[in-house]
C-alpha cells in the first residue's frame, strides 16, 4: 500500500454536482476531469459510483483545483492505522 498521505472522498454526489458547474462555470465530464488531473478515466468513474473512496492527497488536490474548490470541500485527509486508512481527527471548534 502507498505511503503517500491519503484523502477520502467526502460526498460523491457533491463531486458529481460540482462537475456539472465548476468554479469557472464550465461543465466537466468524467473523461475531461480525468484528463485535466492526469488520472485514469476509471478512477473518476470509481469515485463517482462508490467503488473507490481513497486517493493520494496530491491527486485529490488536483481534482479540487480542477473543479475550483478547496480540498476540504470534497476530501477528508486520512492517516494510516496499520493497513487501514482512517479519517484524521478534526480540530475542536474554538469559541469566539
């Protein structure tokens, strides 16, 4: 398994909605997004249909940039626990 930092897709339906209207107002197809971020077309398809939930962080960042959102809108950073990826702990809210 890869040693690269990983991210888990937060909401695959949100990914599909954001692909319909990116930060520039353009629509991205599965194939178009795959070409932009230099991943196999099947990777984007698997993220959209739920067959794949994790990606290396640098690929997740490229997807977020291509769509025009911050990383944390679509992805949850993960850390390794043995051979299983677990969601990183969320910081506590700070009272204002």
